[in-house]
């Protein structure tokens, strides 16, 4: 830096000296040798004389200024260029006139002035450019300042080594490389209670303690490499303890912005969400466990009732009267009904416990298999089951089969006196993410006030049948597991259409909506 | 083979109702048998190892094992039994009210010789016990003691 300054100053001073010598020689010749009046001679040399005056002044200014090297160099270059051009032109003009043997001072003045004007124009243009650049810089600075001041994040401008050579080891926090705060924004001051005092000049870690030693070292390492460093930190603020993401963005030479973004709310809701999910998972698991244990452990006493009633009948049947027989029939009926309920409960709990992975399945194939399984039942009531071509969906194949089976069985079980006609169809929605299946029957329909209740466990919608009312509850559970919906559209007396949606093939949606249980 | 020696069957079962049912069913079977009953897992192992009150009891030809028993459950009994060089050859039939897949899998993993779910009605139970008796004590050839 200093070397370039010396060179520039030397050049200016040298040029000035050479020019002064030339002018003095010329004046000496004109005045003393040729006997011209002194003022003519001085007038002729007025331009170089001006330069002789200006150059040392410029050299002095440069030498004493603390501007940057680039500034010094450009001023020097400009001066030398301007002076050189004018000298060249002046001597060219004078040379020609001398060659012609006749000096025309007016001509010299006109020509040199023209060149001076051009040089002035160039210099002016240059200055304008500089001004413009300064304007742009100012605008950028303003822009940055506005952003810095109004940012919702707390921002600290940091220096990792003082440019004045002040060693940060002298800071009160002792030896170490603690970055020093250059300035902070209003958000920072508000948050860390520095509205009335200025934290500038203090080590960052004194103002905001780091969480651990590693953090300091890592911060320093990142700044030295010029990498952005991100971490999370909890700090005590005017609004109490808060969580922040700290982004350390290095710029320039060992400098960085520390940006503290308040993520307390985010953290809090995240924790809450995690807790809720946890609780849900636990309660779901417990429910699962309950359903399983209930169905499993209920079998035991039931078996006792049933076996011993049987035994009573086998061994003492002959000794019992008609009334006792009737009692036994009721006991057996009750036990059998309970048996069915337990089996259903087990089936219901197995929707989650014995589930398979989702895969791409051709719904038509699944339905065909289901219809084969139901062949006997269909023939028994002389039902007609028709279906459209069904698309491929992403589902648990067994459960999709169970869905079709339960819905078709439901339609058969609740058909009126006429042989039921059942039709299965599917529609893919516009966004192609879901398939809407429907199973329509021509049965007696379901009154509107019962249409939601029928999906509840052990709910039979007030209809008279010997089922336990778990079929539709199982359907709902299966559909839920697939992230779909199930509902019924029905007008009393005009049949019902059960709808359910399943994720269409080759969408990832199903995976995200599948509850991760067990 | 009906004139062969009576067979010894060990029934490990805590529910007296089931003990009675099994007895009834075996009474109606073709084979002459001695049914020995233990009510928990610890008793089962004591019986098999002729410990304490079971010092003079005969080694069973077949073990009927309930999975859910107090003190030491059927799974633990199975594990100990099948790890014991002396006892592992005695066929063990798990006879339980559970038809849970995990119980079935677990039992076979522990080298149970068969897994049966107790039927709900007595006729069914009778049938199962008869089939069992016939298969394990008449059809299959077992290693000599």
C-alpha cells in the first residue's frame, strides 16, 4: 500500500520538476536570449506553469491522504495522462510554429485550450462515473441498512480479528479467539436488552454465551474456511428463554454476520406435535392391545360356559324337563352370539396387527377372487353381482379383498325379499391420486339418520339380522389405514351405494398418510 | 395295540374346568391312560425332573401344555423342556385357547410338536383329544425312553 503511494507521489513530483525545468529554460531563452518581454514569455508558458504549480500540490495531497491505494493510483494516472497530453499537444503546436519560423501565441492558446477542454470533458465524464458508482453504492448501502435494521432476526456484525491490530486476547473473556461485535440491529438490541447500552466492541460470547466450547471453535473454523455455519442455541432474552437457529455467514476478511432466528414457537409446536403423536401412538397401541386381549381372554370363560352346558346336556339331558331345555337353549344361544362378537372383535383388531405392506394391486383381480369365495352365499340368495373394469390401486391386497367381501356380504344380508342385484364400479378422480369405488345394491336402503352410525363397531343400524355389526366397522378401519374415506349414499327404499376411496397406483401419497403403527 | 400298558399323560393346565374336560374326554377315549395333572409351569418342571412331591412319578409319554399358566408360563416351560437333553424327546402338544398367530409361531419356534386350539364346545373338544391320543400314542412311532 505504502509502496504504491510512494511511487505515485514520486512520479507526480518528478513530472513537476521536469516540467518546471523546461518552463524555466524556455523563459530564460525568450526573455534573456531573444530579448522578448518577460510577460510574453510567461504568458506563452502559462499552461505548463499552472501544471508546475498543480503537480507538487497534487503530490502533497496524495502523500498526506489516507485514501486507498486504488484511489491514489487512479488520481496519479489521471493527472499524468492529462498533463502529458497537454504538454504533448502544446509542444507539437509550438514545434510546428517554430518550424514555420513564426510563433502565433493565439493559436497556441486556442489549441491547448481545446485539448484542455477535451481533457476536462474526459475528467468530468470520469467523475460522473465515479459519482454514479458512489450513488449506486449509497443505494445498496441504504438497501442493506434497511434490511439490517428491520430484519425480524437479530443480526450481529462480527469481526474475528480486529483490523486495528488490537488483539482480541486482551478482551475481558481472556485469551481465545472470541469474535468481537462491531454492530447489532434493533431486533438484537430489543431481544438481548441492549437498547440503552451499545454492545459494540464487546466479545460476542460475553453478550451471548455459547452453548459449548466446540461451538466457538467450530464457528471460528467455519469463518476461516468461509463456510456458513448453522447451529441451534437456547438463550435467555428479555422475553425469557428462547430457541434460536444461529447462522454465521462469513464475508470479507475474517468477518461474519451472526443471524439469530427465533424458532421458539416452532420448537414448541414441534415438541407438542411429537408429544401428541406419541400419545396417539400409545393410546392406539393400548386400544389394539385391549381389543386383542379382550377377544383373546374372553374366549376362555366363554368356552367354559359352552362346554359345560354341552356336557350338562349330554350327561343329564334325559333328566331335564322342557323348561330346563329352554333355559339351556338360551344359554347356548347367548354363548354362540358372544363367540361371534369375539371373533369379530379379533378381526377388527387384526386390521392393524396383521396388516401387510401396501402394493400395487389390480382391483378387478381382487374382486374376482372375493366373488369366488362368496360363490355359495351368492348362489344361495340368487344374487347378481356385476362389476366394471376396476383400476390398479396401492393397497394391502388382503384388506382390499376383505373390503369387497364385507360390502357385498352386507348388501346380500340386507337385501329385501327380492334376489339382490349388486354392482361394483370405480371412478378415478381428476388429480389421479384417488380411486372412488362404489358398491351399489337395490335393497331397502338406509334411513339418513343411520347412515353414519352404521360404521360404528357393533352398530347394526337398527336392522334386523344376525350379524354383529362389525363388518362395516372393519371396512372403515381398513379404509382409514389406506388414508381413504368411506361413506354411504342411500335413499330409504331405493337401495344404497357404499363408496370408499383408495390411493391410486404409483402415488406416494398412501405412504405418507399411512399411520405408522406397530 | 389296545392291550398295551396304560400310557402316562401329563396335563399342565391351571383351569380346573379344562382339567375336568380333558379328563372327561380321555375317559371316553380308547386308550387306557394315567392322567397326571400339574397346575403351573414350575410344577410341570418339578414333575418332569422328579423333584419334591413328584419324586416317584412316571415319565410321561405325552405332555399337554397350556400356554397361559401362573408362576411360569407354557412358553418358558417349552423352552426349558426342549433345552433339556433328557426331556426334549417327550412330545409336547400345546393345547390352548389362543389362536393368535404369534402364539402359534412362538410355540413352534420353541419346538412344540403340535399346536391345538381348544374348541368352544364339548363335542369339538372330545374330537380333538381323541385325535390327539390316536395320533401321538398309536400312529406315530416315538423314540424309546
